[in-house]
C-alpha cells in the first residue's frame, strides 16, 4: 500500500469515527432517560446481546473460520469494553450526561501515555499536545458541571482508563486478527457479562412501565451505537492510530453536550463553544501532522551555508 492510498484510508477511517462520535454522544441523553426505568446491567445485557445475535448470522463463515487467538483477543477487548460501559452506565445514575461525557473524554490524555507504556513507542509530541488541547476543550465544554467530584464521577473516571485500554487493545490486535471477529466477540462478551451481573445484582423482572421508550432506546443503541459503531471503530482502527481515534471520539462529549442542550435544556454558552473549538483544534493538529511531516521531509533547509537533513518520521 503506497503512502497516498494509506493517507486516503486514514482520512476515511477518521471520518467514519466522526459519525461514531455523533451516535455515541446522542446516546448519553437517550440512555439517561432509559435508566430511569430499566436497571443498568439489564439494559447493557439486552443492548449488546441483541447486537451480537444480529451480527452473527451475517458473518458466521468468518466466525466459524476464526482461530482461538482471534477469540482470545476479542475477549480481552470485550473485557475492557464491558468494564468501561459498566462503570460509565452506573456512574450516569449519579451524574449528568454532559459531565459524564467530559470525564469519559479524558481518555484523550490517557491514551498517548498508555500507548507508550504498552508499545514503548512514543506517538509523537503532536499526540500529547492534541490530547491536552482536547482535554482543555472538554473541561471548558463542561465547566459548569465540574464543580465537585462525586461517586458517579469517580466511577466514570475509572471507565475512562478502561476505554483507553480498549482503544489500545484494538490497535494492538486489529492488524493480526480479523476485525469482524474482534468486533462480534467483544460485543458478545459485553452482553453476556452484563447479563451475568444483572442476574446477580438486579431484580429478575424487567420494568417495562414505558415499553416504547425502553425498546426504542434499546433498538437505537443496538443498531447505531453498538453494531454500527463498534464494527466501524474496529475496522477503522486498522487504518488510523489510537491517538487519532481517541481524539476524534472525544467529539462524543461535544455531541453529548449538544443533545443535552436540545433535550435537557442545558446551557450551551460561549465558554462551551470555545471548548468545542479547542477540541477541533486538537483533532486538526492530528489530521494535519502527516501532511506537515511530508512537506518538511521533501525539503532540505540551508542554514549558515550548511545543509541540514530533512525532518525524520519521529521528529513530529
């Protein structure tokens, strides 16, 4: 694959992650409403199990032909995903959608450091700077909410670390495993683990006082936020690094705030708009970095009569 083709695939992958962020951001508000009626792990069990059951018939040949290593990798990714969603969903019972979106979004700072810890390869200064800019934007976006730190916020912070680990795990395994098998396995693992926890800790009877709301929320989450989102994310991460992915997915908080404004009447102030600008600036830095690096590498700079070598790949 030449550099031009790889660049186009990276742009397409990043664009697809943008739409994932839209659906995940909108689901904060929908899920908040649903959790007023249905228990959180029952909700997660229904959401992820139904998604896995719908996916399996379409990809049964690839699932049947997959090796044990693919399923083990998918199970590990699913473990991080289940832990993240479990803590986020329970945390959402004690905090607001906008604040939950902000704290979850702090993964933009965690991922570059975790990536270096796991791979011993630095993602580059641009990844750290982009993450810091996005984190600052996330804070400004939710500054009105971040006035204290309660139990739900602590659970959500732990979920941010697990979601960061989820992104890194996908990046590690997606290049040597079938991305469809990874996607289906992580979804199925999350659904089964959620039902196990629901069986132990939650009432056996599902509360269906408002069946249209409950099943509407579940169908939306299954189709758009689980099947569409996780299959798209897993495939996209084959063509874009986890530091790119987490920056773009940080827009989830932007859309969570936007939908909170539209449906929860939460204020969307000038400060929040400034936060949105900072997040987009961090993403733009990540998107422009390969272009700038290529431009620098094409030239040699002459300084005081001496030729200076072009920038190397690791310099940016």
